[in-house]
């Protein structure tokens, strides 16, 4: 397990966010594959999903990132192809937008985790779901199996 970084600088936090690292230790990976997440952090044990439906809030970040990417793609299409019809320009802007959807998915979840941990740090705001998950993870790490036989 890695050490938790106390009061990291803004730039270290931004670097961790851009690299999809845990907001507590800044070293553990949030994602284990393109769409699957590590939960908890493999380095420090931070539980990323604090409650059922937790990542519903990441839709706000996803919407903002999607608008940003689509807007940039549309303005770039207008600039590069000024003689094209507006509908064709919209169609041309949709292509990079759709291709960037996996990137938007990953960053929206990472941004949400960082935002939520910044506004509600520590275990003070831990929900019953998060506390139950922490106990399950501790039992699993200790090798205790509570499954019915």
C-alpha cells in the first residue's frame, strides 16, 4: 500500500486527475480497463463508489465535456470547411464526438470522484453503503468468507 499524500499541490492533484489516479494517494489507478473500474483503490484502499447510484453525478461532467468536445469539433469543421452546409458540418462534428465517448466516460467519472472527494473528504460523510463495503473488503483481505454454505 502506498502512502496517502497530505495536502498535495493543485498541480499534483491535476496530474492525478488527468492520469486517472486515486484522489487520496495519487498513485492507484481508478480504471483497470477501458470501462471497468478498480473499487477500492489497489494502493490505498479508498472506495470510489460511495453509494448506489454514485456515478449519476458524473453525468454533469460528461455533459460538460461532451458539449466542449462537440463545440470544438463543430467550430473546427466550420473553420476548415466554410462552404459546407450546416447540416453536413454538424454531421462532420459528430464523428470525433462519438469517437471520444470512451474518453468522456472515463474523465467524467474521474472528475466526479475528485469533485466529490474535494467537497466531502474523509469518512465523516461515509454512507452506510460505503461502510458496509469497507467491512466486506476488510473481511475479504483477512480471508474470512461469510458466504452461506
